[in-house]
C-alpha cells in the first residue's frame, strides 16, 4: 500500500473524511491502514469513506482492517462505507460475506447520498456495477 494522506472533504453541511487506499493491502500494510482509519474516526467525522479505487489486492488481514475500522466508526457514531472496490477485492468481500456487514458504494456521491440521508432512509449500499 502506498502511503497516502487522509483528506477531509468540504461538502456543505457535513463532515466527510475520506481515506484513500492504494496498491496491495496485506499483512505488511493492514496495520497502517487501521491506524489511519482510527485517526480519521478520531477527528469525529459524520461520515468515513475508504476509497478503494486504487486498491489492487486485499487479503484476510486487509479485510480485518476494514472490519476494525467499521467497528471504530460504529462505536464513535460515525457512518462509514467502502468506495469502488476493484473486482478482486469485491470477490473477497462476497466470498467472506463481508459485503453484508460493510457498506459498499460505487462512488463517493452515491455513498454520501445514502449515508447522509435523513434517519430511516439509508440503505446498505450496493456492489459496484449493480446500480440501475
């Protein structure tokens, strides 16, 4: 995983933290991602998104990092989502059943639309490419 900084977006009326993930996510890099996610949650965003568009590979350690970050977000009352996982990562999410636990969206805008919507109107996300 290449080092890349978290960035906070300036969408009007919300606090969205986006953590970009690049390269390969495995035993050697998963701990770093978890720490970055934890720091992002510590900034008390309303929404935390993991941008996976640049992630080419993810093993079980990477999936564990996703779950740990989601748990941190849940504990902090922060909504979260995964953005645009590539086919190998999507396959891992489906094989493990984590696509049912982790919110997956095709785009940042789609995630914001569903996760920042008024209470009671959010959904669980969709797999990229399955939108109507």
